[in-house]
């Protein structure tokens, strides 16, 4: 007769078997985790390396664009806008107006009459200077030979005329009259003349004279002075 098994020992045998199953499951999961982890590590490393390389390249490019003196690199967009504005500036440029003259300074009045006092009586003379001829305004050098002279008064105006000759060349006679009349305040200019003659105009305010010179036959100069002078009374 066999001895029956005790019902209390069966669970004890089952317990070690259950623990073995759990341990085996844990080992399997651990092995699976170990196999998975090495594959993900290279991917993460590659991603980290790519990110680091990209950051390095961006930093190098940024450093290359930055001036060597440490100042900030100019913004291309801002530079383009600035150059565009500079190129368009001359089109809208407004020229400055002329500066006003100094304040407190009055414009000098135009020159007045060349003569003062009453005018001489109308007259003429041959071979001499007529009485009343304004030699203080119209030069009559001693080196010239007077052929004729005349004066004619009307109101505050005096017409004068002089015919003479000189041993000097026409250019020298002209230069002498230009020097004397310009020193008296007359403005010198050119005047129409006949062929072979040279005429010079002299103006001062309301007064005007014309000198005409031409070469004299045999040498020297034939000259004439004609014009109108006014008096201040």
C-alpha cells in the first residue's frame, strides 16, 4: 500500500517553477533591451554629430562674414538700400539758393554826370582847343597836334568833338586814352569802325565817348574823339 502524497507539498514544488519562469522572462526582456539599445545609440550619435557639424559650419560662415576688426558685418539688405538711396539722392537734390548779401551795406549809386557847373557856350576852333572844352575829362596831350575842336551845349548835355594827329603809333595813342579814361571811372569797350580804323568806347553813367584811331599817311596816327557829357549843374 503506497503512502498518499501530502497535499501541502505540491504548492511548494510549484513555487520554484513559477519563479524560474519569471526569471527567464526577465532575462529575455533584458536581452531584447540590450539588443535594441546599441542600434539606437549610433543613430543618436550620428544626429548629434550632424547637429554639431552644422553648428560649426554656421559659426565658421558667420565668423567669415564678420570683419576682422571685430565690428559687426553690414547687413546686405541695409547696404543695398543705402546704396540705392545714395544713387537716387542726386535726382532729388535741391541746389542751395544764392547767399544773401551782407546786411547793412547799401548798393552804391551809379556814376553821375562827369561835369559840374554851367556848360560853356557852343563854339569851335581850328588848330586849337576851343574855349570851354572839358580837358579835365577828355585828355588833350601836348604831344598831339589839334586839327579842330568843338563844344555844343543843350540843357544839361554837352557834345564834344576833337580832331588831331600824333607821331605815335595808333596802338600807343589808343593805350594812352584807355589808361586815362579808365582811371577816371569810364568802362572801356569796343565800338564799330570803318575798315583801317579802330574804335574804342568809354562809358560812365549817362556819359559816353568814342575814340577812333587810324594810321596816318607817312606814319603816325590820325585820331578823333566824339561824345556827350552831362553836368550836375
